[in-house]
């Protein structure tokens, strides 16, 4: 079956609003010439969302957020709720990125709570999984990813599955310039499909949209995106460079 491709840019904590708007302008200009056949999403910092929503009116780019609270409102200083994101036109949200897991104590359990909250409000989660270098070198990478997948997805009901995107991002490949080979990434994506298939049936496993992330750039995108189980990319550093991001988008089409 043919799964839709998605190229998502994760800007992390980069650019001020003014700088971000300039980058967005360049991207929109490039995209207007390119007519991409794949879905494109952008996750700028929270502070940019309101201005980006205005700029993206009439554009096919989907606005995404980098994180969300598992609570809807209340005394949670510094948190941002799904209701606030929804009002700003956000349609997807990255959940449990490895930087959130590593620096802010996020876990599979907190990811599950966040995924439940966003799905209730019709926002689509991009749930990040991926092993550390130590896990990979000790041969535990499949185990670790299996645990990240089962402890979250197995706790959801079947009809939620088609609304979820997984991003497989090996921690050792994020921001390091070291990419998983297309074969390594594809092998893990196929494994994730099997794990999901075991619980929900092979059809749902086969339908699951799985992105690869970790040092994707203009030079390596085409070979990664050509793999049968890779349905797109979650792009960090390279998504801040319009020319490079446009090349990645083109490689996916
Ligand atoms: P990178 O980041 O492309 O800069 O490695 C990817 C990510 O963290 O989503």
C-alpha cells in the first residue's frame, strides 16, 4: 500500500520571530516554484506560531509544534496546552523528541499522556523513538525501540493508530552529522511495523507513517527516502536552510 510522504522541519530553539519569518519567506518562495508532491510541515518555536499561521494562510505547509503539555489548562507555569496550539492553526505536534527525553525528563509514560490529549483535540502527534549510541553498540537497539513503541502505542485503541506518525531518530545521529545508513534506518522502520502489526494486525502496521530523523541533509535525503519503509523525514539543522530544505522536499517527491 502507498503511504503518504511527509517532510517535517524541526527548528528547535533557533531563530527569533523576525529571523524565522525571513526564513519562512524564502521557503515559501522556493516552494511556489517547486509544487511539491509531498506534505510539508514546519515546527518553529512557540513564539513564532501566531505570525506563521498568518503567513501560511492558503499555503499547503502544515504548522506543527515541538512540544505540548499533557494538561489542558491550569497552574502549570511555562507549559503550553493543545487548546492554545489549536487556536493558532497547529495541526501536528512533535512528542517525546530525544532532546525532551534527555534534558527535560520526558518518558514513554508522559508521551502517552500527551498523545492522548492531542488526539482528543484532533491534532496529529509525531511520536519520536530511537536508541542511544550505547544501546546500538551493545546490540540493544531493537529492544529499546520496541519498548518505546509498545509502552505507548499498545495502550491506545486501534482506531487511533492511523492518526499517529512515528519518527525514528537514533540519538547518535541527531545533530552529529552521522546518519544511519538507509539500510539501518529501513531495517528499524520495518521492525517498528512488525511490532505494531503484532498487536493491531499487519494492515495497520503496513499503514503506519514512519519518518526517519537524524542528520538528514540535501546530500543523503534521496537515498534514505528511496527505502521502502521510510515515509519521510524529520529534519533539524537542514530545515533552517531554505535551499537545503527545498532539496530534501524535492527528493521526497
Ligand atoms: P538534525 O535533527 O537533523 O539536526 O540531526 C533532527 C531532529 O532532532 O529532529
